C-alpha cells in the first residue's frame, strides 16, 4: 500500500501513514499515540482487547520512535486533531528511539513530576537532528523555502540565470581579511567570502543577470546573535543599470515578493508558533544618507558616536535606525547610503566626490544586505584596488574588466539573517546547522 501524507488522511479510507511518534499513552484498555509526519499529526487509537497482537509493540514504543501504521481512518468528533483517528490493524516499529538527549521544550511541573527546563541552544545543536523535529523548526524551514523560492521565481521572471561559483579560491577574496585558509594539495587555498568576483565575471561574460544561493565563509571571531562563520548568501548581479538605485528597486521588489509569499502560505502559523507578524513591506523603502541618519539619531535619541566611526554603521545605529524608520515612515526596512569610501569595498563605484555608490539595507535593526553599483572601468577599478593595497591579490579579477564589461551592480543578502529576523530568533536557532568559532559539529 502507498503511503498517505497525514494532511491528506480523510475519514473512511484504509491508509498507511509513517512518521515519528510524538506522544504515546498506553492505558489499560486503550492506547493512544500521536504520529507526526512533515504535513501534520494524527491520533492512532488502539482498543487493546480487539488488537492484542499490537500490545507488545505499543508497550515498547518510546517518544520519537519511527513507525509505519496502517488502518482505517475514522471520524471521531472528540479527537482534537482534526476529528479523525486511525484505528490500526498493523503497526511496525521502524526505529526505536532511546531516551532523548535534550529537552526541546520546557515541561511545566505536575503534581508528580518537577518541571523540566528547556535545554540550551548549544545543547540542542549538539543533538540538532532531534531538535529539528519540533513543529516550530519544521515550519522554519518551510518558511525559508517559500521565501527563497519566491525570490528565485521573481528573478527567473526577470531573465536572471542561476550560477554556481567556486568556493575554493586561489587568492584571498574581497578585502583580504576574514578569510579561511585551507590546505590545497601542496599550496594554500581560501574559502570564498562571497561570490562577488564571480558574479561580476558573469557580467563580463555577457550573462547580463545572474544570481546564486550558496555558502559564504567568514573567518570572523564574532559571538553575537547575528554572526556565523558559514552562512547562505543570496547574491545577484545585473548589467546595464543606471545607478545603484536600480539595485535597491530590485531588492525591494524581491523582498516584497518573498514576504508576500510567506505571509500567504504561513502568516497564521508564524503568528501562532513564533508570535510574529509577517509584514509585506510597501515600496519604495525609506532611504537615508548615513550622515543624515547619525544626525537624526542624535536629535531623536541623543545617540552620538566618535567622528571616526561615522563613515560606517555601528551596531547601535542599525538598531536605532529601525526605531527611526518605524517612527518616521511606519516601515521596518531602511536603506542607508553614502558610506565613506574607506569603509567600503574597492569595487564599489564612486561619484565625483568619492562617495561609494552603494547601500546597506537594515531590517528590524540588523543589516541584511550590502549592495552597490560596481566600478566597471578597468583603469578606475585598478586605481581603487591599489588605493586599498589589493592590486596584486585581485589581478585575476581586474582582468575581467579588460575585454569589455557592461555597467552593472548587485547585492548580497544573508538568508540566515533574513530567516532569523522574520521569525524573531537568534541566528543559531534559524540555521539548519550553525557554524561558529567554537562549533564545527555535528
Ligand atoms: P557583506 O559582507 O555585507 O557584502 O555580506 C552580505 C550580507 O551577508 C550577511 N552576512 C552575514 N550573515 C551571517 N553571519 C555573518 N558573519 C555575515 N556576514 C555577512 C549579511 C550581509 O548584509 N560582496 C558583498 C555583497 C555585494 O555587494 O553584492 C558582501 O559580501 O546579511
């Protein structure tokens, strides 16, 4: 018999379901189990007298064991789970679970038992495969899938091509800082910090519009709720733009498409499980120049920073920028432009005043994107690389611009940051498997 997804079980038919045992209550005359698959949960009800052959297995069953159950799906109004129960005629234990190594949820005290605290996130990551089985975590990955898929579709609709650039590279990329070095046979290689150079190579290669969703490595010893040493980047690059503002417009449209798809498919579930409202943002997003933002934050919140820090966004300015954007624009996003050239990558195009033609995007107080128009004129680009002392390291990259290259721009968006902000979680909770300075397992 074919397997039926639990969400598709309707009363009246003979079905086979498979999943994890969520709970098992083995009484004298009756046994009740709840079995969950990725689509939902179903109550299995066993009248022991009628099915003595099932009693041994039910007695052995532990929570989180994996079972295959076949039987009659039957309507029963008193069943909380959708008014349906499965009356089994066979039950097979596929895998018996040992007592779980973690507590995924706080269990309140009862008369007989004292409360059980929820395991810490690090303990839960140690047994992440057990932790992933919660409804919240499964929802998280369904939401992330819908979000990325909607953005991907929006790009495909606009003639974008998906690329898969190498992550093993011969010279330290971008800034030269924060790269992991790896042994590559008898020489050194590095892990890509961004697909930046390769998405630009695609522009020189005439692909015109490309995107990549893939791993990004950062050798940063940061222990915050938003940093990880390996994350998933959603990167794109497109040709024949007039300005970085074209890049901002595209990013707004993508985020709107992504959040709108998430809200339609999962808005209610997210509210229920995470207590967060999915807001589909209005376009255009509010935009402010960095200098004006610092001035506004000083006037509004009395926030001041040393002049030496004013060329870049501080973490606190990101947080307050969100407050400011909410207050003045009723908006959760904020584009910040006009950073100082010494704080931005050498490949950002600069205007006559030397101002980088790019932006950061802040959502709910955290930077989620850097974007820019790139410098595509070989001589100017070379001079900018030399200005940062990088000309030797990036010689192979500079060659991309010697044989014809359209004006272009793009952005890099952190998928893990997007997911964590969407659901109101720290980054460790929002990743399939977190990687940090102290974590390389499981
Ligand atoms: P940037 O370095 O700003 O830009 O990275 C782009 C986005 O990636 C995410 N991000 C991170 N997420 C988790 N942990 C980290 N340690 C981390 N570092 C960055 C953020 C960030 O906004 N090449 C440029 C992009 C471009 O101009 O196209 C770049 O890599 O969401």
